[in-house]
C-alpha cells in the first residue's frame, strides 16, 4: 500500500502501539492512552463547563457545541465540518451555535450512565437524568407536544426557546431514541404527550408538527421528499414504548397505520419489492406489543431481512460505501456495518455476522486519505466493527486494529484538550459528527481490553 503524508503520520501513530514495550501490569503498551481517562475527562469537562448556566433558565442541558479553547459557548459561528448542512447545526442561521440537542448527544448520555457503572460515581448518571427530565418537562411545544431536537431543531440555552437551524421549522428525528425506558421512568406524562403528539401532528392529521409551521406528511404520500422510511421506524420504536408504559391502544393503531403504509410502499412500480423501514425497530416493537400486531411486525421484519440480504449478496457492503468519508445521508462502510451488527444481535442471522466480519477485514488495512475531513463517528464505527469481530472470533488482529484506531482517534480529535474536535479539519467541539459515538466506542474498547464485567450499549444508533 502506497501511503500519502497524512497516512504516514497515522501509520507512525500505529507503530507506536505496535513497537512500544508492553506493561507488565496490563499486558498493553505503556504508550497507549487510557481510553477510560480520555472519556472521563471529556464527561467531567462537559459536566463542569458544558452545561446550560445561561439565560433566565439554568436548565443544565449539555450544549451541543463549544469553544475548545475557552471551554465556553461559541461566540462566533465556525465553519462546518465537511459534509454537514448549515440547517442541521445546533444554532440559528448565521449565528453562534448555542443550542442543546439531546438527540445529537444521545450517546454521550449513554456514556454517562456507563461511567457511573464503571466508576461507581453517581454524578454521571444524575446529570443524564437531569437533562432528560428538564428537557421533557420544559421544552415541549404547547401546540403539538413535539420537542426541539432531532435533525433541524434545538433548544437555545441563551434565549430559552426552541430554535431551527434553517428557515423551515420541522420536527424530524436525527437518530432512533433508545432512552425511552429511562424517559418514562423520569417523566412519564411528558413522554406520553410527546408520543401522542408524534401521532396526532405528524401522522394522523397529515401534518408535520413544528413550532410554527405545519405541512402534509405521510398519509397522503410524499410531500417535498419527506416520506422517510427511517423516520417511520423511529416512530414505531417510540410508540411501542409508549404502549408498554401506558397501555393506551392509540399507539397500537399508530404502529399499524405506518406498517400498512410501508407494506404498500415496499412494492415497486414494476412489481418488484424493496426494503423500506428495515427490520430493527419493527423487531423491537414486536417484542412489546400484543398479538396479532406482534406477528405482523415480525413477518414484516423477516421480509425486510430477505430483501436486504438479497442485495448484500450481490453488492458487498465495502463496495457500496466510502471507507472514511461521511456526509449527510451518506454513511461509511463501518456505519452500515453497525446496522448489520444491530440486526445480528437481535436475531443471530449468520449473513449479518459475516457482513460485519467482512467489513472488519477491510478496515485492517485502511486509513483515511489526506483530503478527507474525517468525523469522529467514522472512527467510532470502525472501532466497534473491529471489536465485534474480535468478540466473535477472538482473533488478536481485530483487537490490535481497534486499539490502533482508538489511539489514532485520541491523537487526532482530542490532542491535548479535554473536548474532541468536530472533525479532522475543524477546531471546535460540535457533536453532530459523532464525538459521543466515538466516546462510546472507546469505553467499549476499554471494557474489552480490561475484561470489565459491565454492559456497554451497542454503538448502533447512527442510522
């Protein structure tokens, strides 16, 4: 492999790991960073300097962007990382990024819960609980019961009001929300109201519920390209937990409405079939809801498997996606492999496991090109792919690659700062590019290296 200058720098970092003497106590190189210390320092600084203590309401929300030099809110709007759209950033157009967006920080919240388990310090868990409780109880739209989070909305910590990154105020998930169990424990009424708002203002009434704009959505067909199958999955995932905790059958009808719609949409104009929602959220819901809806969801998920795996057999994952360059609506090969990992964890289909291992093999000899503005998320998924392959095969080269990628990620994004930068070519902190996912992968790596008896959440929500 011919290396450019940037790759040689990365290779040099890798060689430090490979050639340095091993520590007798740990079995690993003395030059390896302590991945736990890196993540814990990140969490500590966010708790001490990165929470909302501004404006009339001191919410304690974690800011989704910060100045890494001052460890304070940004006073100017920095250039975006490569591949990021202006309207998706946590701030008003042409203004400083002063937004808090829990969906962009979802894995950071999960990291906080894990840190309390690893360290025994309840402070991390308490901060995550405080964020969820305050956000659910204080930021909800009085008109729609929707929340200022996701792809286009955030909460302005200076003005204490919802803000949109663009001119259109539109509620869309950025990721599946996997913290509903905790949300219903902390704020059950607010969690239920949001789930009802998702049905009443985005589906049932054919409206996209924003904070001051509505538009047709779902039931009458695509409007401005916003009939997104992935969002249907995220909604189903929300409603199944709402049903679990309330037994309100409205949520069963909501799930059935979207399932019916995408059963139809799966049939293409030429009579062929294509995957739509995907199996993950349907499987989660099938475990929770009663029959006959449960069986219908399982059947839908199994057909999605058949369609996805049929395509995978003809087009391997590493031929479909770039290895390192992530952009809006364009994932890396490792990110796609996280979907296969999630589905394998659900049902144990060997074809999904094989796809993850094939991807891990591809990353054994892959480094970013010099001109790629690499995201933390790209390293996060590459590390988690290698660790999954190691767990299944116990091949040391997978674990060695994960350690090397982790070391390079720390050197590239953290350097000597407690906060990671948003990308290789930017200097500020902004979680839209997956710093939270990278922190989660480093905790996963630490736990495996030190054989910790702790549950690390699967790093599979970036989809």
